[in-house]
DNA sequence: CCTGCGTCCTGATTTAGATCAGTCCAGCCC
DNA sequence: GGGCTGGACTGATCTAAATCAGGACGCAGG
C-alpha cells in the first residue's frame, strides 16, 4: 500500500479516506503542536463551557456524555486513540456535552482558527475531516439503533463487538479480545441500562461461554457466536483503500 | 440583520452560521441546479445503495431509518425543508441507512463532485457544511439521550417539542403547534416504542390538556407545561447571529 | 489495625412498556 | 351498496428490566 503512514493515528485514519499528499500530511502534523495531558476523571470539556478547543486523542480512553436534570447520565460514545473529540464544542457557541477521560490521556489541542486555517490551505483536508465526522455520526446512529431496538443482551454484545472492531483498526485489539478500562457502571450508562442488569447480562455471557468481561479485559470466548447473537455487521467499519484520490 | 437571505432555506441555515459573501451564495445556488421530485413512500436512498447522491430538501418531510434483521425499524431522524440529507451516502462506499419521503418531496440532488468542487472554491463553505453536519449530529445525540434515559411520556413530549423548535426556525411552526404528517406508527418507530403505547401516551397528554396530536396536526395546549414536563432546553437549537465572519 | 470506598455481585419485588387480540371509523375502489 | 384498507383506539395479559436491599472483596489512607 503506497499510503505514507505518518506518526499520528488520526493522520492514518484520514489517510484511509483521502490519499493525502506530503504537504497535506505536513499541515496535519502542524495541528498536533499543542500536546496536553489529562488525568483520569477530570473533565476536559463540559456542558456550557465556551473555551472552544477540540482535541485529537493520542493515547487513553475518554467518554462523551450528557447529564439530565434528574441526575441520570447517558454516555454517547467512547473515544479511543486517533479519534477527534469535541468538534461540536468549537463549532457551537458553547459545548453541548461533557468529555471525561477514563484513563490518563494525552491529546493535541486544536483551536477553531487552526482548523479553519488548515481547511483554507487544503480543502481536501476539509472533505477528509467531514468524512471522519460522518463516521462518528454513523457510530452514534448505530448506538441509537442499539438502545432503541435491541434487548439488553444483544445490545451489550453489539456494543462490545463494535468497540473491539474500532480497537482492531488502531491495533489495540484482536478477535481474542482487548484491554478495556470500563467499569460495569460506565458500561451501564453507555447502554442505557442499570448497573445491576448489566452485571446479570455479563454473568449470562460468561456462563454461556460467549464472552468474559473481567479485570479490565474483554475476552471473546466465542467470537462467531457473538457476531451471530448480536447480528453484528462485520463490514460496517471496514474501510479498504482511499475513496478520494 | 445584514445577512442577504437568498431563496433556499439551506442557504439561510448556513448563513446563520457563517456570514456568506455573494460569491459564496452563488456557489451555493449552483448546488441547486438538479431539482427532483419524489412521491411519498418511495425510498430516495436505501441501505447498500452505491449511487452516491445526496439531497438538499426544499419541501416536504422525509425520514432516515434503519431496518434490523428481525424486521424492527428504528427511525433515526426526520428531515424538514432546509435540511441536508444522505451526506453519509456520498462520503461512504455505500449508503448505511434508508431515506423515505413521508410526503411528496422536492429536493436538489448534490453529487460528491459538486460538493468537493464547491469546497475547493470556497473553504469557508466547507466549515459551514461541517457545522450543519455537526448540528445534525447534535440532534441525533439528543435523540439518543431521549431513548436511553427518558420514559415514554417525557420522550414523546421532548421529541414533539424539538420538532416544533426546528419547524419554527424555518417558519413552519409556532408555539401554538404545527402541521405534522406523521402517523402514530411512524412516531412509535422514531421513539423506540410500540404504536399501542404511543397511542396511550397521546391520550394521556390530551386528557391532561397538554398536547393534542390529531388530524395531521400537533397542537401545544400548554407549551410551558410541556417544556417543564420534558425538561426541554429552549436554547439548544437557538442560533443568534453568525459565529464566523 | 480498622474505616471507608469503589467495584462486583446477588435475590426479591415492582413496574413500564410490549404483545395479543381485537373494535371502530373514514376513505376508496369496483 | 359491499368489500377493502389503513389509521386510531382499547382491555387483558405478559415480561424485560428497574429498583430495593443488601453481601463480599480489595485496597488506600489515617
């Protein structure tokens, strides 16, 4: 494959959509100049904040969520290395969601002006970013389908499979399983279930020798069985070769 | 307000984010050259299709949905005049969702090449489109929260209020109510509920003099009461004056 | 050392919403 | 007119998941 894979997983991801030139890679690299570190648990972005910075995640896991007036929390998505996060907080007047690191995180800060600058210098990059945002939207949509129309078991399995697929794309997972820093409470908030029920579902999955979720690890005991159970579409995140040359 | 409001509701929407120049308006207008008409019920875009066309909706209502292997349907979002639809079907190899007109629809067809062309000529437009896509994503997120963490009553009301807010922005609704071509079945598919249950919820809302859903119309009998019941954030779609000059 | 605290785990009970199985009514076609 | 069809509407029953109420383990901090 002739794609020059530069250092950042973000560049690699965009490169999977648009065949980027050296100049474009250079412009992309310039977006990574402000590297920052966040400890686990300290919100990077919060509802109502008007700081207007976004981040490209280099290492660690974060989650985006919203809190309802009643105190209930819904996690919208998790971000893993290579993901862009908080774009809406720079395009909108104020952030409409919270972003919390689940582990220690390193990320590059991107300001609105940096991004607009980069677009002006190379409009192809704008298309690539648009694609990345659309891909994120597609995942939120799949998450919506999950919560709206699948029962707790299918939902849990579909979610853990999707996470696995995403991690495989950045080399952090295999068909055997992956390291996963999520507690059952966090998982429950993402799945729209109670923690108690998530616990029962995980027990059933373990007893049926399908999946083991334990000690910060997800182990696929029967990958094919899981794919069938959750009606998981193996193709859906697949991206084989740039669409735009 | 000094924004030159050109004919299309789409241009008006983008103009609310970026202060567009005459040249930019002209480029935008050129995107509207292929006007097409679709009858109600005939899918404009369907899962797996690789035609790669998107549309800017000029009149009528459409819905985007996915069908699960079991036959269950989840409606992801409705689009109303001024909305961009099917962007993911031009950026991805194949469409990942279906789009069905709920009424007779007129729309402008946009090809991938048109869009990339327009971005090259004016990168500011790219930022504006990115903003529009992000706004759509924010709505999908709100929809996710709705389904994940609100009960049937709050969920229904929140949804109908949001639709109202969107329609007000394009002059198709007021605080009194709006014309709404949705059947209770369609509403159920959007809310992730059964049609039977939606019917019961609507009856309760009517009996409590909060909202009347009947004969293709939504009437807010007690707007403030509804906002309170659904914990609806009146500011969330609000956009007062362009952010980017 | 004991005191918390967080995570995992469980049985008993309750409830929101699904499913089943219809009725009623308006519009449409022959 | 009679026979359809599709939407709105309803009572009875069932069930998935929530909630309540706890126990057990590990480990960080005084």
